[in-house]
C-alpha cells in the first residue's frame, strides 16, 4: 500500500475512534444527568429474591406501577408506591406491593407456585359408584375423574365392587393436561343355593336358572332371587357378588303355604287366644294357618260366658267361624244410711234398699240424697256369688265442718276463727248483779250453727279496700270507727261478693230492707254470738266480764280508760295503765279464753241484731237467733278505750243506736254453711 493510502486509512481510523469516544462521552453525560435527576427524586435499589431456584433462573421482573427499571435480579426506581409483577414459565405469576418499610429493608422475597397438571379420566363401563384413588388416597366417587395434581409422578386407581381394579400412571409436567380411559375387568363369581325341603325352582333376575341344589356362575353385580316350591310360600332375596366376596352361599328354609281362616266375634273388644297365644281381636279376625293343621280357639270378654272352638284347616277357603258370647249376670244387694236415690252407670235405678241383677262387668253405683255428700262405689258382680254394697252418707254440713280450716285469712286480710259447736248461754243480767241495767233482760239461747268470727275488729286499712278501692293504701291497724251500721252491712256484702258467698244483707236502692238468715256470707256478730264469745266460749261456765268474774281489772287486759287517758274521759281506772291514751292497734292485748282479741276495750262494736227492750216469753229457749227485720236502731256491745265503770265493762252491757260514733267499730262473722 502506498504511504498516502496508509495515512488516509490511519486518519479514517482516528475519525472513527474520535466519533466513538464522543458518543461514549455523550452517553456518560446523559447517564450522569439521569443519575443526577433520580438522585434528586429519591432513587432506590431493591433486590428481588425469587424461589424456587427453577423459577429464579427464568423469572422476568416487570414494573406494573411506579418509575424505574429492572436490572438482573433487582430494581432501580423512584422511592414511593411501586408494584412489581414476577413471571416464570410453568409458575403462577405473583405481584408485590413495595411500601416505605420495604425500601428500608432493600429486599423483597417472592415464592412462585408451580402450575398443576390436570388429569381427566373415565372408566369403561362408566359406574356412578366408582371409587377413584390418587396415590392410594380416595379422592372422588363417580363415573369420571377431573382433578388437579402437582407436577411429578402419580398413580391413579379406579375401583368398583362389581369389577376388578384398574391402574394408570403418569409423569405430569407443570400446566399439562392428560386424559385417559380405564377399562374395568368384570369380577367372576358364583352363587350357590340349597333349600329345605328341596328341590325348588330358582329364578335369577326373573330368568329361570334351574332347581336346587344349584350353583350359578355370574359376574359381579346385584341379583334378585326367587325360589318356588308347591305347597310353600314364595321366597325372595337379594344377593351381591363383589370383588371382595365373589362367592355367595345361601341355604334357605322354605315355609309351608298358609291358608286364611276367618273368625267373626261378638261382642267386640274381647281376648282371642289361638293355641295359647293372644291374637288381636276385632269384629272380624283373619289368621293364616298351614293346611291340615288342627287348632283350638278361645274367646272371652268380661261380662260374658267364654266360648271355645276346635277346627282343622282345609286347603280350600272355608266359611268364617262365628263366636257369639252370651252375657253373664250376678246378684247385687244395695243399701245406704240414710236412704238415698241410686244410679247405675249414671242411670236412675230406684232407692235403697235395692236388689239388682247386673252384668258381670264393672259398674259405678251412685248414691245421692238432698243435703248429703254424694257417694259412688265401683263393683264387678260375680256370676256365682251375690254381693252387697252399703254406704253411710255424710251430710254436706258435716263434710264442710270436717274439711274447713280452724282459722283462715279472708280476702280483706281479716283473720277468722271457726267455732264448730258453740253451745248454750244465758244472756243479760240477773237482779242484784253489780252494775246491772234495766235493758239487759235474761234470755236463754242455744247456738247450734258453726260460725266463723273475726279474731280482731275490722281495721281502717281493711275497710279502705272497700271504701277507697284502687287508691294507695297506707298501713293503719287501728279499728275503723265513725261509720253507721248500714255502711258496715255494705262492707259485709262487698266482702261476700269477693269470695262468691251468698250475701246476708238485702238492700233496695241502697236502703236496707232485711236479712237472709240462710246465707253463708259475711255479717256482723249477733248479740248472742258476741256475748257467748265474751263470757262463755272456752270456759266451763259463763262469767260476768270478758276476763272472768273478778271486779278488779287485770293488768293489760285491754285498751280501757287508764291513767294515760286521765283528763280526756270523765272516769278512768286508777292504777291501771295499758300504755295507750286513745285507740291502739288491734291484737296488742292478750286474747280471751275463746282466742278473740279486744272484746274488752279499744272500740265498741255494732252487732247484727236490732235493739229492743222487749223481754222474751217465759220458759223460752231461742235457737240461733238472727234478726231479719230492718230496725232503725241496732244493738251495740262491748267497752272502749273510754270505758272505766264496771257497768260498761260487763259482758252483758248493751246499748242501741241508729248512727255511728267515733267510739263504735265492728267485727265480722259468717256461718260455715248456708241453710237453716
């Protein structure tokens, strides 16, 4: 080459070197500018760790959100929100959100999940109850398998009871799809059948198969057996031939054919026994028995003569056997004291004494008499022995007397005490008796009707339940006073209505018109009852005062005009102090011999009876006197907190009034039962 050409070539090379160097310098200047810009914006480097190694070698890192670039296994990007997407063939893609704390660590870890392989298989034939096993683990039941598995080697087994097992192996790649068919080999089996007695005809799935003893070769499956023999019942069974039990052995005991035998029974509802065994009995009964067999039938029912029959079963249907039982009877003597009407099973049968012939079934004998408690007896007559039923009736009054409580608290909270056998008393006072007044005539009285008496006088609190219903009640256990007799009678009728009792007092337009002496409702004590309670009840003899015969007032016997009432009353009892200058609460002082409180002191009491000065006729004994008139003036009994004289403290003291006062209260009573 010439020198000039060499120089030209050298110059050309220098120009290319200068151009390359210039391009490098420009590139370096540009890169520097980018780095300067990123540095100003807060550029960061983030290392991305990818597992497993198979995925790491082929992974591709992409920036979905944010500014930066992915280089090798890391990312340069502006710090802030950054979303990365990692992809690798054969693995499921994954996404990573980069936050401030992740930038601080400078590294994220990603584990990619391998894509599974899809296996789709079917059996020939297809069976709904085929069991599919994957690597010896049951995973599905059905005619077809469709499942996902991890990449690798797998073994599929299909099993069915009527077929042999089938196996298929596969080496599955990531994301691969594999379809396969598994032919199921049929099971070869045998069914062996013997019968007693034999031989018998055998059908398999309704197809004749021969006579027993019989051995049939079959494939796996479900088979219906029918076994027939003349004179014996058809026998049907189902057997299964499976891979686990390919051989089935059956030994059958045939039953003789049974023929229907019908019995018509009258009456219904008895006990039917066939050869010692009870048979459900209805009007018509049909049983099935072997031909030629002999049997005994027995039928019975209470109240009837039993019947029996012996018979032999024929091969042809026979006419029904009929058993009609005849009723059986027994003699029953029925009596009562006192005499009563009688019923048999609710139907009238006359009066006692009575002789009846009754069927030998249970009967209910009823006894009734006005004023007495009804009685019933159950009896089953005996056909061979006469029987007797006898009762003693208890009066309704006696029954109520025996069953009623000795004490009870009524609907107003008033404590009541029962006096079952009151007895006799002489009311009033004899001439010469200390403190006697002219209005105290002597009266002989006999109290026979049981009655309840209030243990205490009616209180303000109890009375307000009647006079101020619905209002808030405050406790006030002092006796109510200042009410007239008619208001007290209204209270008694109200109390009777609360408890469903017959009212004693009769009113017409709020005007009292009389009393009902037969009522069992509440009322005030009669004068005779009050005086009996005050001076005779609980004692061997009657006394002058509620506490006895002594004219010296015992200490704390009642709320009387004591030293504390001095200045408030015209007369007081010296050296007597009961602790209450005026009214006290009920029940604070000792009860008297009858168990009744405050018959001496606290408040005087209205009684039921009208006030009269007329003496009784000579040699007259009054029984249970109860005034039925409408007298304007009513009798008042007892002393009060204002009483101090022996005249007023005596049990015979009495007075009459038509209006109330702040000294007069009342006490309630009632007869135990209605009637005279």
